[in-house]
C-alpha cells in the first residue's frame, strides 16, 4: 500500500492553501482524498481525477519529499520547452506575412488559404513539412480562422 509516512494530511492541506494552478491542486487533493478515505484504493481515487493508479502512486511518492524539500520544488513540474521549431524566426515571420496576403501574392493559384495549401507552401518555400494539425495551429496563431 502506498502512503505518505513522513507527511500528514494537515501538511498537504497547508501546501494546498499556498499552491497555484489546477494540476498541483489536483495532485494534492487526490493525495488528501486517498489518505483520508478508509478503504479507498489508488484506482478509485485516481479515476475521480481522470488518471490511473500508477499516476497517483507516483504522486504520493513525490509528495513524500515534502518532509525535506520546499513545496515549490515538489508540487510544480519543471518547465518544458518542447521541440525546437523547424522554421527559423525569420521564416516564421515570412510565413505569417504570406498568410496575411493572398496565395496569389506568393505565386500559388488559389483564391484563399487553406490548411493543405499552407502546408504545401511550407514545403515548397521553406522545405519544412508539418502535419495539418500543426499548420492549422500556425494559421490560427497568425490570426487566420479556418472555415469550411
């Protein structure tokens, strides 16, 4: 049985009062629920929050560190930068500028931008291939809305 041997529910409640954000609060609440509910299984409590028993078990293990470390280092995740963009900053600016014009402005025979057309343009102009979902996101970030 997974438990917090060196951290009490009162400790968890004090940290909960100080944290910001949905994920850290949710993790602490799940741990508190698990510890306070007699007979509750990891699976039952984790499912309430949309996760697995393994998720809750790992969080109980991580929250055990609260006995020795500041809560900020325990409950918050390290920032993730993600994968670097295949487009340089300059290429991205060129792409956004092209999107704000018509496809004809960049030599494409089409009256308006579509996701497949923008994807084709990225390959032809910058030799960069993105999935349609990512191209749709880039277009949205550039201020274009996709309409059917």
